[in-house]
C-alpha cells in the first residue's frame, strides 16, 4: 500500500475551518447585530468561499491518495462511516444536553420522524427543504456524505481517464448550475443554492484528487504547470473584476481553487518544516469537531453579547474567543468520540468475523 503523508493536507484543513468560523462570525457582526465595522461585503465572503472550496478539494485529495492502491468498496464505506458518524453523534448529543442545561431548550419537539435526517447527517443539507432537528455541522456535512457515497464511481472513472473524468464533471457542473431551478423542483435531495450541490462542486473534488496525487508522487513538472495556471487565474480575477471577485458564487470557484494551489505549493516546498507545525497539527486534528460546534457557540454569543457596544479590538477578541471555544470543546470531547468510534469498529469487525465463520 502506497500511503504517503502529504503535509499540506493538515495545513489546508486547519485554514479551512478557521476561514469558515471567521466567515460566520463576520456574518453575525454585519447581518445579525448590524455592526458597522467598515468591512466590505465584497471582502468578507472570501473566507467562506475559500473555506468551503478548501474542504472539498482536500476531501478528494486526502481520500484518494490514502486508498488509491488498496481500495475495497465495503471497507471504504465502513471507514467513512467510522470517520464521520461516531464523532457527529457524540457532538450532537453533547449539543442537545448543553442547550437544555443552559437554556432549558427542548430540541425534539413535533414530528419525531424528522430524526432520520439527523441520524443520516443530512439535516443541515436538507434544512431548506424539510423540517429537521438541525443543530450542528451545517450543509457541508450532508454534502460530503453524498460525495462519499458516489466516490467509488468517481474513483473508477478517474483511474480509467482522469482528464476525461474532470471534463465530464465540469460539463455536468455547468449544466447543473444552468438548470438549478429545474433540478431543485424535480430532485428531492437537490439544494436551492447551486454551489451547495455535490455535482456542482465535483470538479473541485476531482481536482483535489489530481493535485495531491501530483504532490504525493513529486511530479515537479506538472506541479509547476498547475502553479503557473493558478497564478494566471488569480491575476486575471484581480485585474478584471477586483470589486466583485470574492463573492461566494459559482463563477469565483476557479479563484478559490487557484489560491489553494498557490498556498499548498508554497507550504509544501518552502514552509512545511517551520516551527508552528505543532499548531497546524492541533488545529487539523480537532478541525472536524470544531466545525461541528462553532455554529452553536456563535448562536449563544450572538444571543448573550451585544457586539454593537464593542470597539474593533473587542470584536476581534470576541472572534478569537469563538475560535478558542470551538477548539477547546473539540479537544475536551475528542476522546469520547474516539472511544465510541473504536467501539463501533470493534463491533463491525466482530460481526464480520462471525459472518465469515458461519
């Protein structure tokens, strides 16, 4: 099995969750509490656009390069289940208990059959279409679960011809955006926001597979070519439409992707051995849990603190508190998630052994 550690995956994972928390915190400042801090509406969405695009790209790159020479469909689904659901369930239960203890909130009211969307991890993704018990993880969790479901097919096509697979994904993506309203009306799991749909973001996922494959195999010529294209794209966006280039829309995905390429290349070939590797490893390790928790932490702070009375230093300090609390809570509950995951792994293995013996 050829499983090479790609240092920049942890680096990008750490940045992506920080960008997403910053984006949502800034949204609370600007829109919920309507604080005038002179942050252009063309600037702050950059964090959200980058964070999501980074997550999608490293999801494709990380998974493909960890199993590309030793792939079994059943084992793949088992590992993906263990990597997501135990952590998600523990975080969800902790959130339910926490909301009850601090405010007496009863989450499970009304039609209890809605819990099925929570158990599947799709409640955030489908919250705009159906009534759910959505608390943590937002739309991206359901998005990536759907992407993982189709990964064996994506992988098979990619192995046969990676360039034609990317081109097909790009065509499907463009058509999906073009006919998004029609697809939303006729497909139950289609999202009204075009860039929240897996098919629309499929080119980024496949590009991640390709990019980190080149880095893993140290194909310097290809990496240089990708970097050159990324530089041209970033320059083009900057020159052509600098006022509107960072809005989180489909047309700006090439910009987000190109920024990732430049950051990854610089990190891989210049900075990956510098002293803050331990910080990056910490942020990467607890990023998934911090991502799950941060919305509720923001919600509590939004309800408890009047941000309008804070100066810029106070607002920055409050933002750092949100980030810190997200990761502290992740750190405190990580071992419980791991124990639950280990228990489920043992149960699955035991069941497989019993089935084999019979």
